[in-house]
C-alpha cells in the first residue's frame, strides 16, 4: 500500500478515497500540515519551540561549563570568546545556565499544559452538556477562581504551599484552568443541541461516551490554540514567581530567578539580567507565533 | 406498531409556555408507512421527537412495538426504533469518518462483526466501500443523507422515523433518496413515520397520513383520498391548494385556522 517515492506518498496522503482508518487520519494531518506550513510566522514559532526542545534535550552537550560551578575570580565578566554571554555574580557561565534553564522552562510548560487544559476541558464539557444544577455548581466555582488576578492567586498558593518549582507549577495549573472551562462550556452548549449529538443519543450512547467521544474532540482544537497562546503567559508567570523568590530556588538556573539576581547589577553589568530576559522573550514569542498558526489550521470557524 | 394517545408537549413555563402539541392520537400498524403533514410550526416534528425519546417533557401515552414508553428510553429501545434527521449537514459529526459514524452504534450495543455490518449497510444505501473512510465534508448532501440512513439502519431497527428526510436536498437528489427509502422499506419490512410539509412526497411514500395544524390532528386520510383531493376539512383543502404552487387568487383566499 505504502509507496516509496515521495510523489507516491503524497498521493497516498491526499487520496480522495482512503482505504483504511490510518490513511484517513494521516491524510487529515497532512492537509493540516500543508495549511500550517504556508504560514511563515507560524513556522518561525514552531522553529523556536523545536529549538527550545533541542536545547533542553542536549543541554549537557551544548553547555560549555557546569551551570552550578562557581568561580569568584571570574565573576561578572562581560560577554567574550570564553564566556559568550558573560558570567554572573558567582562567576557562573550565563550561557550554560540559560541552556540548563530551558529544561525548567520546558518542564513548567509541559506540566501545566497536561494538567490545566485537561481539567478545564472536563469541567467545561460536563457543565455545558449536563446543564442545570451541575452547570450552575461547576461554573460558580470557576467564577470564584476567575475573580482573582492570576498572579496574585498563584502567589497566595505558593506562599501557602511553600516556595519551590513544583509548587509554582501546581499554583500556575490551579490558577489557569478556569478560562479553559469557560471556553469548553461555551463550545459544548453550541454543540449539545446539534443533530449529530441527538443522533448518537438515539443510538443509546451513555453520557460519558457522548462527552468524551463526541463533544471533547470538537472543543479540543480551540482549546489547543488557546493553550499555545497562553504558554507565553505561563512562562512569564513562572518567571515572575522565580523573580519574586517563590518559584525555583537558588542555585537552580531558572530564567526568572536569574533576572532577579541580576537586578542589582543591571546598570553596570547589564548582561546578567538581560540574557535570560532575552531568552524568556524569544520563547514567549515563539509560542505566540505557533499559537497563531495553529489557530488558522484548527479553528473550525475558519473552514 | 406505534400507538400515540393524547400526546401533549409544552415548551417553557408559566406565561411563556407554548403548547406545541395539544392532544394528538394516532396508530401506525406494523409495516405501514404513515405520514404526518402540516405547515411549519404545526408540531409534527415535535411529535416525532417525543416518540423517539429526544423530548422528555410530554404527557399522554406512547407505545412502540407493544411496549409503553416512559420519558427515558432503555438502550434496547433504540435497536428497534431509529430516526433520520432533516439536515444532512448537521446530523453527521464533522470530525468523524463515515466508518467511525457507522461503527459507533455497533460499539454502543456491543455487536460483533462490525466490518461486515458497515460494508453491508453502505452497500444497502447505495454507497460503495470507497466512501467508508471519507469525512462528511467530502460528501454531497445526498451522499450525506445516505450515510445518515445507513447509520439508522446499522442496528437493524423495525421502525424508522423520518423527519423531512429530503427537504434539505435539491429536487433530483430528493427523488433518489425517496426511491432508496421505498426500496429499503420493502427489503427490510420497515415501518415508517414520515414527517413532511411536502404533500407530493407523502403521496408517493405513505399509505396513510394525518394532517396537523397548531398542535392538533385535523384530519386522517388514506393516500388514495389525498390523490383524489377528497379532503373533509377546510384546512386540508387549503393545504392541498397551497401545495399546487403559488397562485395569487388562492393565496388571497387563505384563512387562518385556529
């Protein structure tokens, strides 16, 4: 079935009449990829995110120095051939710390991305599909969470749980699910009355089956877009908590914490705070561009 | 096969309450094709949705295949009674392949040999196996309606409720779908309840029909009487005249039947 030449593969993927489930699914993914790859900014975003993943995976190979090794004779050196991005107040190489810091950033992003949207999606679709009492109860809880500014609520959680990167992740996840629940509920309400949901009810499907198999797939694409666009905010919140000393603890090379320690030297040794700042900026931009591109591909209203 | 007695359906509460169906009774024999005719808002689709269990707020009694039905239906009920919706663009899940759409009822009821069933039912509705792994957006309106009919037939029901099955399709495709429905009824000994505002469709498809207006059945007649134009009630006569096409003199003479 699978041809070897590239032209054959493309024909197989774009076939009008797929022969199997897998071919139909791959063909759909391929068409989405074609639409996505036409958007140059989105491709730049994807490139930045892939670069971040590579940096995190290959940090031990790429980093010229140990990110934790202090050398007080080398402290606060400006960028040079030996230290491309300079050194910080303890003589640690900033480039190595940024490379290792990408692992923390990626961990925060990944853990928040697999918890908050999933919780929001479940709460929103259940509330929207069941309506009535379940809807009222779940959405009032959501409203309570939405009533607090995100960073303030995260601060409150972290001070209650104790500072640390794990608690920062938990705090960010707890504070970022309510908007996802709102989106999922709104989408569910428009889907709930449609004939294809009535049809599956007429086949005797149980409520969990309808929600998970028929409602969730339709809500998830707009949620994926929203999550990608929120990634920048999540990175910034994590960096903000690190900056305030409530996220990653020293000597962990978390970018926000690095900016915080560089703050006192910002006028004379500007590179200490600026380099991790640029890293945060570039990664946030990358996720935003990626999210924009995904919206063009996944948003059902665009089709 | 279907016995409906004094069915009443009200939407909303208090001052906003709308009595959509006000005391409808009819009986459909096994193997019969029964038409429900009326203008928009006469309550004919509401009757159908109450019979199939999509609408829970009704009073009266509904019996299907000799069994009185409550407000919530047992899973087994859906094996004997299925429905085809009006709009083929809204009744198929946009992210599921035809294969997935047809496999779903088989999985829900835990039936075996899904592949053979899907192949058979696709052939039954005149779609070849090449349609099996397509998405609904790759199909025309008529093809989608065939898929919707196939989905209703997968469980091998005895009763098929048809809610304006052709009104969203263009005329040439309408005839194809009506012929398909006729053939399927003969082959599978199905009982049809067909809701339509189109008297010509009802005349070709049904043995007997009931005319509805404002939530009530105005008149029951057989299709022979419909073809002769032998209506007892003024409302039915007006509906017959309206169905013959636009005519200014006729339109001016139309009355409101409360």
